[in-house]
């Protein structure tokens, strides 16, 4: 079936390259819809003009050219690309998206890509791919392809790379998704140190006919889960590993931001929340840990990951934050506490065993939690079978109450 690929680019500098991939896509039997997000004159025709993009971004193209402020123009054109891309998809006029560019083109094209749902093919050929691509990908399934050479003309190397890119986006459009049985989706959060618990919960819920999506609580994982909840994919949540809030509060490298724990509360879906891995703040190799934390308790997870034990004072603050997040819930919510430890290394004889720090967390949660949030306290470790059983029993109960 013929499908349409949206090409977002700055045709004032990349017209030749976009014409090349457009021809290849159309040779495969698909349509290429070209959006010009460049500000200056171009000889390549576009289906969506720069003037339309600028107008959608809130300013006229003539004004942007007169001001001659690249940073301001990028902001306007980026906003326009976002608005128009989402509109095209909502009207079923595009089924995939491809971008080519350097720093400016990558910002513009990926901004449009991030407005599309997970599952829609998104490919960005960029000179920036070998560096930090987190700002461009965000929490969406954007494929970043390194251009190797600058996207500046068609030559022996760039022609092969751009041909591969055209083939990849067409292949994604032509691929028939696997037909799996449709089941209610439950989101769950996991860390290596809470894996035994979450694995048991997943297995038990799957036996009950649910499908469990596991999100690795590494910052991007938490943000991805929050995004899917907002988009309406998730029916309920087993948010057992809320460790990203420790990084957000203390200054670790795996924060999911201040919106973490907000989407399920706003959506009103049933949620079970626990305190998995709140005993730790994450850093990269030991040499990267800020000097302000000298003297703290550390655990070398591996060569590239260093864990730092949270203090009673930090846990008191974390308890207040999490309680306030749960108090805002509009749906059935239960907080479940494992009183014998919150992670694999927070157990008697392990590196992060600290009953005083855990007690401060639990006391703060109970102090600030409203009565509309159900509280369950178990005399068990988070990775004990009895804890996983209690999570499943309570979540099933909440979901039945919801229906």
C-alpha cells in the first residue's frame, strides 16, 4: 500500500540532498511530502512552504528574514514544524518521517518527530548522532543515523548513506506489525536491584491475562512511562521503583524530572506505588562523583556506574515529595512499603543496609500522606515473594474497583 513520508528540512541549505532521497522514496512506490523549515530562498519546491511553517510558528517569514536572527528564527520554525507535523498525522496524511541535517536541521526535524506517537517510523540522518542525542530523541522511538560526512552534496559516500536512509524508512513503512493478542497494558518500573520483585509481579499479572510493560528507571525510562500514560496507552501502574526521584532531589545522573509520578495521578488510572531503590543516587564512574559528596557511602555497581546511599535527611525530603505526588491522584492509589529494605543492597549484611535512613523515609511518607491514599506496610523486603504477591493482589483489586 502506498504510504507518505514527511521530509522536514532546511531546503535553503539541503535542497539537493532532500531531492535525492525524495526520488528514491518515490521510486519505491511511496509518496514524499516535503516541508521546508529553512528561512531563506531555495530552488527546490516544497509541498509545505517556509512561509506556512513560519506562520504556524507564530510569525511571518518576512519578519524572520528582516530580523535576521538565526536563534529566533529557529525557535519559530521549530514550533511551526511541531504544529504542522502533528496536524498532518492527525489527519492521516503522513505515516512516517525522515530528516537530514546538521545541528539546525536535527533540531527542527526531531521536534516534529517527537509530536508523533510511538510506533510511527521516525528516522533522522544527522551529523550529531555520534554525540549526546538525548535532547533530540527525548522519549520517542526516533532512529538516529550518523551521516559520517556532512550533509553537503551528493558524493560516493553520502549517496550510499542517504540511499540506506531512504530504504530504511520505506522498509519500516512496508513492514507489517506483528499481530499480538490485545491485552490491557500495565506499566511497571524496575531497576537491577528490584528485578526479583518486578519479575514476580510481571509473571503473576501475565498469568491473569494482562500485558506488563517494564520501564528501566534510568530517567529516560520514567519519562517514557509518563509519556505513554499521558497518551492513554496504560490501564494501570505498578510503579515499584521510584528511585529517579532520589536523583532529582540529590543531583544524580538518572533523574526523570519533576513531572515523575504525575501522569497516572492526573489520568485517574489505578496505581500501586512503592519505594524501590530510594536508597541510592546514581552517578557514572567514581571519578565523576562531585567533590561535595566526599565521605558518603558508595557502592561500585560496575566500572561506569557508582551508587551513593541516601541519608535520613534526604529520605525525609523524598517521603514528603512522593506523598504529595500521590495525594494529587484522581484515581485509586495505594502506597505499599517494604519495611525490611527497598533494594537488593538494602538488606541486612548488604552495603546500603541502613534502618535509620529507611525509617526516616517511611515516617515522612506516613506523615504527609492523605487519607484518600491507601497505605499498606509489609514486614518484608521488597524482593520477597510475599511483597510481590501483595502488590499483585492489591493492583487487581484496584482495577476491579475501577471497572
